C-alpha cells in the first residue's frame, strides 16, 4: 500500500508538467478565437448578421457541406466496412489513396477537381448536358468540399466497424440473416457512434474549406471565401465580424451534433 502511494506521489510532478503542456496547447487554440470574438462588438456582429450577402453565404456553406457529406456517405460507409472486414490485394495502397487529400495542397486539389469537372472533361460535359454545372455552381462547391473531407468519414467509420466483434455478425449469419441484413441491423447500429463522428468531422471539414472551393467555384460565394474577399478588399475590420459570426454558427451546430454522439459515462468504464 505504501509503495503504491509513493508511486502516485512520484508521478504527481510529471502530471503537473503534462497538465501545464496541455494548458499551453489549449491556450494556443483558444486565444486567437477568443480574441477574434472579443474584437467584434455585438453591434457590429448584429449589423453583419443583417447583411444579406453574409447570410446567403453562411446558408450556402451549411447546406452544401451537409449535402456533400450525406451524398458521399452512401458509398463511403459501405466502403469503410469493406476496409475493416476484408483483406484484398493492394489494400495498403487503397488506404494510402484515401488519405491522399489530407496531404495534397488544397489549391492543387482545386485545380485537379476543376480539370475533372470542367465543361471540356467527360464528367463535366455529361453533367452540363443534363443541366448540372460544376464550375461556378453549388455542385462544384460540394465536389471540392467532399474531396478534402471524405478521408475523415472513411477512417472513422472503418475504425468503428473494426471495433465491432465479428462474432455478433457471424451469429446473425448462422441464424439465417443475409450479409446485407447483418450489415444494416448489426454492424451499422454497433458502429453508429464512430460513423456519426466521421460524418461530423467530414461536415466540419467541408465547412471550413477555402482553397479548393475558390478554384472550382469562387461564386456563388461560400463564407470562407467571403472572409478572404473582405479581408483583401477592406482589411481586418470588415473580415473579422464575418469570421466571428460564422464561427459562432458552426460551433452551435458542431456542439449539438457532438453532444448527440457523446458516449454515456457508464459506457466508457
């Protein structure tokens, strides 16, 4: 008993050092955001919120990022299950390709997407013939957002499926359930928190995208592009209130969804 107490006491100085390091990291993350919010008086924020251009850009950013997340999830979630449960040739290469958008400069990603969806490409030309315009349109914004954010959903869902005990799935198969039914009624429900976390991360990453979106579809203008445009044209005074307002809107949505996905305390014990 005394040795255990001595061990705990010996660890306390190290714990304090680690806590201090954590405090510095949190300060580095919070201080710039707090300074931005505190530097924007309420009257200025209210005036900014009444600006139709700002409201339209925030709404455009919210719905395009959400739509991109939901549309791509239809293919990404089953693909993540395949990665978690099956071995196949070049699986390592496939995993590396999935993570590639994380390391590609986003302006370069925008150029790549633009070449893929422009009117002169096979995909872009076919889309324009049926009335879908990627370049300078919402579909292009969604494509740019999805390209840079899709790895977050696939990786989170893959980890969630990998954590599901395979014996549950095998038991359902032995009872006569089809593989599709096992996936829908056993695997997805048991991995849903990880899947939801991946959806939130993908959506949040899409919200913040600037470089790829600016290349593919500068207009209609999403909020990150609007912030950059106002900063370049009018300076910090006019860009900061838009950034602070957008931050507040994003935090509200982000916190609500995170709370819904939070694990109960007893589940982690």
